[in-house]
């Protein structure tokens, strides 16, 4: 299901206008992204837990290449599904 299909179904279920549902979904996405950047966890009861981890830079040796390369530090997004889901 695409975001647009999800938005349309949510608008049909709630009776809210599509524009309000779109704003709501964008706000939820921003809140989750902001929390993940700050390394906070979001526990959504019945759905799961959104979290993140900062991965340190590391050196790897790609197969068939003579020189190792360094992968930069980055944020890794994680999601653990709730047991009730």
C-alpha cells in the first residue's frame, strides 16, 4: 500500500478531509524522524517501537578491490514489532 492509498483509506475511515489527513501523516512522519535523529525511542502501543542507532565509521575491504574503503558514520533506523501486532 502506498502512502497515498493509506491516506485515502484513513480519510474514508475517519471522515476527515484528505488535506487534513495528509497534514497529520506528514506531522507524524516528522515527529518519528526527529526522535530518531535524537536517538529517542517512540513506543507505539500495539504497533511497535521506532528507534535508531549511530553507527561509527568503519573500514571495509571490498572483494576484488586492492584498497580498503572507509564507510562514514550514519544513523541506522530500527523498528521492532509489538508482540500484540
